[in-house]
C-alpha cells in the first residue's frame, strides 16, 4: 500500500516538472528535456491519477483535454470591446497616420508587432487560474471556447502570479501543421482548408475538444483587456513584458521604434523575411507605446486612433 502522503507529494512534483517543461517547450520554444523525458513523466502522472482518481486536480497537465462534446457554444459579452484595427497599405498612409497621431499627442514612440494571421481570442484568469476563453466574435459578443483553448499547450492553465486578468491575443496554426492536416484530409477525401487561419478557426469551432487537441494550435498574446494602468503599467511594451512574466507566449519579433522612419524600416525588413517564419502573418501592427498618449488619442467608432495595421500586398498565388 503506497503511503498517501508520498503519493500526493509525487503528484505535486510531477505537476511542477511538467508545467516547467511545458512552459519551456510550448511558450519559450526552448525545451529543457528531451521529448522522451517529458513523455515518461506525463505517463507516470497519468498512471498515478488512474490508480488514485482522488489525486486528479483540475489544473493537472493531464486535464487539458476535457471529456464531453459540447452541445454548442455559449455567448460571452466582452468586458471591453475587442476592436478591429484600421489598415494602411503604403508608406504615404503610414506617414499620414504618424502626422495625425503627432497632431493630437505630440511626439510619440511606437511598438511594431507582427500581425499574426489567425483568430483573435480573449483569455480570462481569476487568481492566476485559467477560467474562460472566448473568440472575438463581432467585437462585443464572442463564443465561449474554453474547452478547446485548454487543449492549446502554449496557453498556461496557471499563471506565475495569482492575478485576475484578461489577456488578448491570436490563436493560429503553424504552417507545417497546416500542410500536414491538409495532406491527411486529402487522403481521407475531406475538403482541405484554404489557409492556416481558416484551419485554426475551424479547429476552435469543433464541439469535441479531442479534435481541437490534435490540431497542434498555438497562440501569441499581445494585450491586456481593460486598463493596463490597473497593473501599474504605463506602456504597451511594458504590458507585453508583463504578459511574458505571467507565463504567456508573446511574439519575440516585437520592436520599439523611436519614430516613423524606424517603423518603416522595420516593415521593409519583414516584407521578404516573412516566408521564413513558421507561422503566417498578414501585416505589421503599429501602436503608440505610451498608455497616456493612447488616452489622448482615443478611438473612432470601431478602431483605436493610436494603432493601425500595415497590410502586406496580397501574395500573387502561383497557379
Ligand atoms: N484587431 C486587433 O486589434 C489586432 C490584431 C492583431 C493580430 N492579428 N496580430 C497581432 C496583433 C498585435 N501584436 O497587436 C494584433 S492587434
């Protein structure tokens, strides 16, 4: 008869190990141990929980893939709207955006980020634990896809601090996973997905989380819902670093730019390099960094006036 206390101790140790290994592998893309070691520890935890179901905790790494198939998705009203971005298409538009920003807010610095071609999501945590995940929907009302988002290993079930926060970002399917998925679908005589964004959206709209779990989705988180100032943050770049510290996956290619010339140089540097990325991007997001400058600028009916998205010219499809 194994000692109950020793069992609980070992389960806690395995949670800690698997969360550390998982964070390093799925969030930082820097594995700490070979896959064989990760799998062996996961196997040990699954066996322990099968023999002692009383030891199964809701945030155990084994509990990412829920059992039940949902009858449908319930609606979620976002605490603050998930707005869309205005678009710019060339250098003249970008300079005009900068002129308008400086007319109302004076000299500003910007943050440039890769615009991930996936679907926007909202993740809510209470006291550091993942509680609810939703799609953007129409910006005001989205769908509760918590059970599907729990299967994405780049989404932490428990944060490094017991904070109550909403993180916003993009769920996406890596290019390699997209190619493999379409090969399988072709072999099975199923319709193929037109692009990774549709494949990611289709995967997260599955009512059976076991299907979403097999689609190898990932995320990049890029904002905090509500007032960043509530967390003692003065700028978007600080919010991104805070999301990192909490355990979220953020995109490492972000760049703070002192002026619009640096923004334009950054955009030009990605014009051709984007095909080297393991995920699709459809542009570059440009944001005024300071939250107080953002407040000076405010919003139009549907978009922030302190941000815009430069869209790459559509790639000519080689037929
Ligand atoms: N619609 C939006 O507000 C955004 C959409 C996206 C996107 N698809 N990818 C990256 C960012 C970002 N890093 O801010 C944003 S922001």
